[in-house]
């Protein structure tokens, strides 16, 4: 009998959308903590990825208590401040602050959606990557990665000027959710509603396809994106700080 990894979590976290969605990517997992604060050790037991949720001080205590010499990456609640010697032992430095958002309600139609078309993430892969290089160079999204559910784009003069993709995540029980990523609009078209139209189309497509919810991550400082997602009905489920190995260029996919 297969055990759902959610069943290994304290009760509070078994109904958390981020936990439910990301469990499809965990692989091996070691659980520390309780309903107040949780720390997951994911993947390689000697150099795991660390993921925390809940009370920042409780999670900081869990991180400080780890007997590890190195971690691959760490994301913890914003305001969590592990001791400097713990971070040194883990080989981690502050990298970014970001939020995880979700919605289970289809957004209203917004201006510009008529320009958005569904792309073929195989035959259009080179064009998608070319657009991402200029519109969202920090993203780890790629149309060729397994689990991609689709890509959408806006064209001008025969070239893509804005794109967005969605990847499969777990949902309620045996259901699934969609995770939006790779949203990028060329600098000259920002502020024209292109990004809003792309986000609205992919969100509605996910819910129409049966997703329990649609989620996304965004850097905390991106107030423009936040306004778009709020307008489309997204709520903030988690506020996080990530720590990376020294010199890391971007988070893992």
C-alpha cells in the first residue's frame, strides 16, 4: 500500500495548499516539528533541501538544531532568522524573499486576452526560450522540462513578446493543481496589460481543465506583479525567505 506523504505531516499541514501541491516533487522526506512550525528535509540525506512553514521562531529553532554539514537549499517563513553558526554549518547565505499564491476561482476576462494563443511547447520551445531570455532571465522554467502542461504567448511582428507556462502539481487527494511559471513580457510592452492577459488565460485554462487550484511564486518586491495577481483573485498562502549555497545564480526548478 502506497502511503501519501501528507499522512506523515502534522494535521495542520495536511490541508495546506502549498504542501499538498509540492508533495508531488518531494521524493524522500524527513519531517521535523509540529503544527506550530515544520521543517522538511527533502532528497539527499547528507545534503538535503530544507523547507519550513509556520511560526518563524519555531522553524529557526528546528534549523539551529540540525546536525548537518551542508544543505542544497533552504526556504523558511519570512522572519525566520537561523543562528549565524547554523547557516555557516549548512553552507547557506540569504538569497531572496518570495511569496506563494493560489486561487480556485476563475478570473474575469481582462483586456488583451484575444491576443493570447496557446503554444506548442515542443515546436515553439526555441521561441519561448528566446522570449524568456529577455523578459524573465532569472526563471528556471523551461518548456522541455517533464510535467509541463502548456505554454501561452503573445506575438508582435512575428515574434513572441510575452509568454507564460504551467507545470503539473498535486492537488486534493488524487487530484492535481497547476503551477504557473515563466511569466515574462519584453520590457517595451510592460504596463500594457500583456502580463495580466497571459496570467488570466493560463489561470482560467487550469481551472477549466479540472485543477483544484492554480498556484504561482513571485518575488516579494515585485509590487506590479502582486497587483496583477490580486486583481485576478490570487491569495497569499506563504511568505518565504530562501537561502542558497554561496554563488548560486537561481533557485532549483
